[in-house]
C-alpha cells in the first residue's frame, strides 16, 4: 500500500507541475487564461456544450460499479485495507487527492485546444503540451508521472489476478485431491505463496 501511495504521489506531483507550467508559462497566467476563455470561439464552443444528465449519471454509475467489481479497485479497497485507521485516513485524503489532481484539468484542456491541432488526442494533452512548447524538462516530468501511474495499475492488477487465480482456480483443484494425496495440503502456506508467485509471472 505504501508503494501505491508513492505512485499516486508521483502522479499528482507530475500533473500539478505540468498544470502550473501550462497555466503560468504557456497561457501567461490565470488572468490571461480567463481572458482567453472569453475570446476564443473554439474554447467557448467546448465549454458551452453543457452537462448531459443522462451521460453524467451513466458515467457515475459505471464508476461506482467499477469500484466494486474491478479486481484492481477491489484489491485496493478490501485486500489492502488492513486496519480501521486506513478507512479514516482515506475518508479525507482520497477526496483531497481528487480535488488536487483535477484543479488543472480545465486549464490543460483549454491549452490543448489552443496550442495543439484539432486531431490531437485529449488524453495526451498533459504530455503533448510540454512537447509542443519544446520543454524537455516538463515533458519528462509528464512522462514519469504517467509511467508511474500505469506501473501502479499494472502491479496492482497483476497481484489481484494472481490472488483470484490462486483462490478460485488452483486451490479448489488442490482441495479436490486432498483425499488422494494429503501431502499436498501439508504446508499450504508455502504452496499458496508459490502459486501466487507463479500466477504473477504468468499474468
């Protein structure tokens, strides 16, 4: 869990750093950013679309279901939840993290619409904007932040799937054979660890 926290911190630092660079350097500050919103027709068109209630409810429902059903989310919320203090800490730290990492979403989106071609992928704005500004330093920060976030997702997903493979596929087969070969269950601890390590390598 501490490794996941470090990855989340790396992602947050990278996103905020790129957001500050885009807002203060590329857009010229918050005042010029606000003035640009009112003067740029492309940005106004993007912001004037309004909120689709049906789409918002659908995405919110899918996100809520994902928290319960996705192996990665379940692993973080349940398996890694080792003590009641973890819940109390997450109750204020997770919302604070969400607020901090979304502060610069709109400035980055506006800068992407302004400086990048219309065919640019919105998911790549964080990396594409420093590259277009020829800032290798902030481009590297954005890359490291994205790499850290993706690495954390792969690691957690792999561990979660290895536990599922062990508990739901391999262990039932071992239990089925216990009457024929009881030595298989002599030391289940070492057996389970070995199975999970092999499953991690397989996944």
